[in-house]
C-alpha cells in the first residue's frame, strides 16, 4: 500500500487527486533533475523559475509520449473511422496542469515539486496561454478535443500554428491597448515539428483545359509544416493529435531570382509567403474580407485534405484492399467537421482533388463530398457571415471559383426542379450573390456541400431553420440538426476548482468526471446543511483568493462578502455590456440619493477584449473604466459597490475568476447569442445566472428549473414583434425616470468630466440606432437584479440554488455534445475502452530491421 512521502498538510493530499505513491514521486524528481541538466543545460545556481517550469513540463511530457505513440499505433492496427475537426481557432490555454489532471499524476508531481522546495502553482503560472482563438468558437474546439480523446474517438484537430495568437490587452487610462502575443518566445515544449511531412499548398495561377478535364497550373507554392501536439483523454491512456500547420517557403522559392544575382532579396522575399500563419485575425463574430485571411483559410484546408487522403490511402488494409484506391469507402472511413464556414473551402478543394487529380466523375465525387462533410453554424449575425468577393477568389483560387460556379449551377437546377416557377427563391438561394459586388456565400456553399448542418443550441438551431436558412431548410429538411454546445468538466471543474471538486467527490464519488449527469445525485443532499456550508465555504475561499488577486493586480480593495457579479466574454454590442453599465449607474445613483438605505453590496466585474477595429466596443471598455473610477473613489459608496475591469480576459484568467463568481451575466438580446459556453462554466462552478432566454440559457433553465435562474427581458418572439412594430427607444426613455437620469449622465459627461462629449456615441446609439434594443429590456433587467440582491440576503436559499445549478449541469458536458456528434453526424460510436498503460508494454529495444 502506497503512502504519502511526507505529511505536509496541504489539502491536495486528501483529494480526488489521490495520494502520491513514493516510487512515482522519486522517479519524477529524478526525471526533473535530468531534464534540468540535459534538456535545459542548467545547474541550480543559474536556473530561473522558468527553467523549473520547463523541466517540469518536459517531465510531464515524458508521460505522454508512450501513450501517444501507442494510441496512434492502435489506430493504425484497428483502422477505425477517423474524425477530422477543422478549425481556424483552437483556444487551448495552458497545457501543463491539464496534462497532469488527465494522466492522473497531479498529486505525484505536486509532491515531487514540494520535496524539491518548489511551488508548483508558481511554476504553472509561468506557462503562456496558447491563445489561438478569439472566444467561444475557439474554446469550443479545445473542449471538443478533450472530449473526443476521453471518449476514445480516433480524432484529429487540424488548425493553424499562428506565431501570434489573440493580442494581449492592456488598459491605458481606461482605453484598450493591444500588444502582440509572442507566445512562442520561450519555446513550446508541447509541440513536435514534423518537417518530414511538409505538404505543398498552391495559390494564384490559372486554369488550363485539357481533353480529360481541368488543370490548375502556374501556381505559387507555399509549404505547410505540421506541428503536432498531444491531446490526452482523461484516464484512458488515449492521446490524440492536434496538428497545426505553419507556412514555410519552399527551398526552391524564387529560384529565378537566385540565379539572376538577386540572392539577398530572394531570401528576404521568402518571408512574404511565410506570413500566412503569422497572426490570428482578432475578430469575434465579424467577417473581415481580407485576402490574407482567405489565404489562411485555404492553407488550412489544402494541407489538411492532402493529409487526410494520404492517411486514407496508406491504411494498413489499403494495399490489400483495392477499394482504398477508388474512394468508395472514403465516407465510411473519414468524417470532416467544419467549425463554422472558415474552413468551408474544403468542399471545393475535396471536389478538385477527387475530380481533377483522382479522376472521379463529378457525380461520384459530389456524393462522397456530401457524405464526408458536415458544417456547424455559430452565428446568425449578418455581419459575421462570410461572403467572399468573387474577384479575390478569381485571383487567388481560380479553379475553386470554377468549381463553386458549377456546384451552384447544378444546385440552382435542383431548386428549380423542386420549386418550379419560384424564380425569387432561386435568386435568394444562389451561392453566387449578384449584388454590385459579386460574392460567394460560404454558409450556402457549406449547406449544399454537407450532409449535416447544425446549430449550437436548441433555440439557435430553430432560428437557422425558420429564419436564417429557411429556404435551405425547405430544400434539405433532413440535413438540419441541433448539437447544444458543452464544456469539458476536466478543465472547467477538476482543474480550476479543486475545492469544489473535493466537496462533490466527498458526497457522490468521482464518476461525474466522465459522466457529468452523475451530478444529479447532489440533489439528494440539498437539505443537508453541512453540505451546503461546505459548498459555500469553498466559494468564499475562492472569492478571498480572487479578492487578493484583484488587490495586487489593480490596487482595488473589494469586499469578499459582496455579490461577485461577473460579465466576462468578448466585448460586443449584442452581448450588451452596456446594459450592465446602465445597471451599475442605477445602483450608484441609488446610493448617492439615499446613502443610508439598505443595500446589498456588489462587486461588478467586467472583462473581455474588443476587436481592435471595433470603435463602439472600445468605447464601451472606456465607459466601464470611467464609471469604475468615479464609483470606486466615492467615499459615500465605500465598499458597498465596486466596479473592476478584469484586464486581458483569456482562458487562464477564466480559470481563476469563474470559481469565485456568485452571479453570471448572460444578457444578450434574445436571438443573438448562438449558445454561449461561458454560461455553462459558471453554472458548473456554482454561480447563479441572470440572463435572457437566449442561446443555451434556455436549456439551462429547463435543466435547473425556472426557480433557480434569474430570467428577464424579451423572448425571441417578443423581439421579433417589436422589430415589426418598430422599436422606439424614446418610448422607454419617457416611461422611466431612472433610465432618463442614467442616459443623461452618460450624455452630459458625468463620467467623462475632462471630455463631456466622450460618450455621446453611446448615448446616440442607445437612443437612435440600437439593433439590440437595450432600453426595451432595461426595466425588466433592473427588477431582476433587485431580485438577485434580495435572494443573496438569504444565504441558505442562495446556497440551495447554487447546488441545484451544479446538479443540473450534466447536460452541458462536451462529452454529451461529442457523443451526439459521433452518433448522429459522424457515424461513430464513443467507447470507454482503456488502452494499456505504457509500462504494461515494453519499449522496442532489439536490432532495427532494414
Ligand atoms: C468560454 C470562453 C469564452 C466564451 O464565453 P461566452 O460567454 O460564451 O461568450 C470566451 N473567452 C474565453 C477565454 C473563454 O474561456
């Protein structure tokens, strides 16, 4: 029986992490010392904390390698169907702690570092976030990778290895300033470059017609260099691969210039093509029709499809099975999931490969393409839908444009057949939009070229069927599905909230980690006061820790007994951070008017990045900070109301703050937020939600019951009705004295005395040009917030509601989401099969066969 090496009384020792076996701790210490010496080439006299982080990262990485190789060998032997998740974004965050959690070596590593005199939490903080995403869409891709590995699916994430991820946000005098995210500066211990597998990707050129088809010629080639990162499943010894492509100029690049004595310039020119993967576009829910972005999208698709087809053809069974050369079984062996339309050039690219290169007849190729591809829609906001100008495609990808035209030609014919004489419908549905500037509608292309189209929450999937893509739903009713988003409980509970994880495990064991519906069992303990107290004690500890962080980071002292009210997500008008601002000002005005009236203390925290070119979003950040300055420094207010802007919101910050939240703000205009996933993270961590009936909030209410969530505002139907009737902000302004006061304060410079006109754009937007109808929901929001405060005064009731929230979060595990994708879209079956651990399989040591 193993026993702890030392008896220091940190709570990690007695937790779901288990105890650290003496042998393991000793081996970890040896490996750590070996890496410090041989990998980092340092001795302890000159080692920095960062060196220790890297030594630990390499030590942990060693535990992945055997499992990684064995998993890939296993896939080769068994040749199961593969799923390829194509995404321009993977918002992974940090890897070290997640790896230790999923491999079950957290307590051993912790003990090993402790014995070496190092603070493991301090080392964990030195890891850079892999910020290769903007927000929800990119984080979803990361949660899906975790779930696919945990469910034992033969899955691959394919994306781009941006040298610069999402910018780092700094506040300068309350304004957002962007700094480049040089995340690879110190090297990335989690990736393995695979230069032996580089793949050529072509651009530009022209189309040549031959006797037996078309050829794309005179192209410019850029190489795609794969970098692989391990994706460990939880406790099943599976390690999948995330493969990210980096652009590399071929060595023959600009050969003609080399020969003409332009050697130096030719080398410098190589940079231009390598710029393709330089930087992530920082827009969330916003289409920006830049050529470089189109290059990125095609670069991902072209490299990935070649890789997929190479793997299909090189199957162990391929040489014996001639079927593998005629592509009939391709859809039985390959599923391709498109994360939004960003990788939707996969459809014409697959057609080009099958028809132009493999020589398949169009009809056969089209059937394969549809059976293989599936498309996830992430938004109904028109400004976010990708519609590429034809002139860009004509220049960059001429053959693909031809193919898209032909797909459209055949499709339009089918529409005409199904709806004879309905010319308006045919015009509306054309993939090629004939406006003053011709454009390709990538969502239309994706629906036509895929066998499944899904929204990301029930309400959103209904909206795309009956509104956004109504015509397409009528054409292809069987293609449309719903797959409500989810989050991985490993990162978003076990990793980020060990205290709560332990309290839960004490009550119901730990099966919930891979079957989150198990949390329902907590409801049986809802009347045990000791349990409720334990839950609230953990929350209080998390709040104290965050209060400490806020004081050291921003110099603001917050009251840990106040409601921690959090609104963190990308800054966007549809997410209505401004509505939250109106509430802050209402509370401030109440306190000023009646300083001695009872008041439930609040700390309102807002965090999130604005796209650098989004004027209104940046002005909203400035407004929050200016309100904060006035409120926080008003002695009459004291510690009863504080406003904090959480700078540089990102995955690792989300992990720190969400466990400390009492209240989660999910207040988008109904019908605008496709799902939201931030809402789910808060619920799982025992925060209550104030929200509209939008996105996944609707399903959260179903799961936890209407009594356990604060719902306010218009429904989608009411929003639609008001649009039809005509939204008149003045009507709401005239009705409410509180609202008038707040708006006039914003307009007159109360929060910007040095520049009274500063926030006029915000006032004018709210009063004259507001697509998101803030004022229509104002009254209902304020009333609902008052109900929140009243409820918070009853700690026992609040605690019960928190437990009901946690108990009801089972549905929102990304394991559930991925199981549904697997069965209903990919034709795959999740499994709880556990591969043998590496030590159960000896290393190969005999002579190497030629
Ligand atoms: C989960 C998450 C998001 C998505 O939040 P929403 O509230 O669903 O928009 C964005 N950014 C980060 C860093 C996240 O972890």
